[in-house]
C-alpha cells in the first residue's frame, strides 16, 4: 500500500499574527480561495486514492481540519497526543500505518507549502514511491531546485546518480546542511548538487522504526509502549497514559535523530522543479504573490495606496491607507497589528519570544 500522510500539526509562528496556535497557517487561505491544506489535498489526491490519504495533526486542530477536508475519513486522522517535532511524529505515524498494513510505504507531505507545478509534483511523488519500493532500506527525499540563496531552509547535497525511475533521476545524498548563513547559501546556489530540503520523505514503515530503534532507543521504547496501549484499546485513563508517555519523549527533528547520523548512508533524493515555496515568512509570501500577479504591491481587504512599492498589506475590516512606503509588511488582525520591514520578516520569532517573556500568551 502507498499512502500519503499530510503533516498538519505545526504552528507556523513566522506568519504571526495571522497564524496562531489556535489556527496555524495551513488552515488559512493565503494565496487563493482555498486554504493551504485544501490545496495540498487537491495535489495529493491526483496521485493516490482518497482512502490512502491520512492527516497527521494534534487534537486541537482536528475539528477545523475535518471541516476543511470532509473528504478525509475519520479513521484516517493520526492524532498525536502532543506536539513533539518530527522524529516522534514520524515514528507515531509509522506505527499507525503499520497496524493497517505492515508493508506500507509512507510519504509525508507538508500541509503548508505552495506548489505551482502540480503535474511535476504528481510525477515526482509517483517516482519517489517506486524508488522507496525498489530500495526499501532507504529513505527517499524530494529536493527542490533552489532559485535564490535562502538561509531559512535546509539543503541537500547530491552525490552520484543511482537510478532513473519514471524519467526522474535518483541521486545518492552526500550531506544534509541545516539553514546556512548567507555566504554559504550563495555558494550553494552556484552548485548543481545542492537542493532545498522540502522534508517530503518516502519510506517503509518497518524501515523507519528500525532506524529510530537504532539511533533513538529510548524514543523507540516509548513508542512501542504507546502502540501496545492503542492495540489493547481502553478508556480515558489509557488515553491519559498515552499522553503522559508521549509527552515524555524528547522533542527532535527526524533529520537530527536519524537522517544526519554519520553512519546513516541510506538516503536518496529526487530533484524536482515544483515551483515551490514553504511561505516561511511574510516576505516570502510577498515575493510569491508579487511574481504571480506582477505587482510590487500585494494587498487583501480594504486598502488604498499612493506611491508605495514592494509592500504587502493584509488589511482587516477597516480601511488601511498607505502612502510612500517601501519594503513594508502590514498585517491587521482583530487583536494585533503587525508593521514590519520586509527584509526583517524572518525575525517575527523575536516578537513571539517577547510575548512569551512578558506573559502575553493571549496573543500567541
């Protein structure tokens, strides 16, 4: 069985104040009349049947996602007991799918990305599934052809070509690099072998669990404890025990836990020109929409402007008027107004940290 798991548990803090803990960016319609998770589902359902599409999220987002994706069967929601980053999450997912089909091949696809070249996406996903089937002891990644020196993404360094499947070249991965500085990112942009890491992974459930067992035995042991409790069924007390165990697992990315281990050589990558963006911050969103609509002023809601350039304005219910601005982001929500230099958009996290320090959790 080939199944796609749409990853929808993240909070998307870099698009604050629109993206909040209560309603993160994947549940907003930032670039069209559909939300990002709805657009993701529409891409995925062209590749696998609806019954093989799952959603991984936490309890607080389940109701809203079900409202937005009524096509997804109730039993196809994989609800994490807590938010613990991707290493525990992928282990939890692998166990859930393994209970359905021990030989399943799993794909994890982020719910909050933009993909313009949907036909390329579909063919790449099909090729990646076939690659994971052919090389079951490997994890297969999708690499994105970089178009500018991005410092907010991880990079994949490709080695020699290993295969060609469905017309897609499959390369051995030599190295993963997390969020380089600007000088390094510029250097990567000049080399054909460097790709952005979209964190789209394809793997056999049994293989991923064996890697977690090897590199993170404590995490693996706790996941097995949880799996047994789930298999045995039970009442609310059992659910509380599951949450307790899962909450005690170390929070860690799958890259750090498994993929970037020095002796882990089982990684393949398929490079693809997806017309892709992860909308990492408001500045990135402006760039994406500016290219799409061939305008330096991007606005939504009640907005008028004179003599401004290179600005994004997401207005609220009242009229927002701008005059003579340059490189400015304005996002108006019912309880927060953000005004930021576009070139500082990645630093929104600093404001999140200030809110936490000052105990203003209502605005998170």
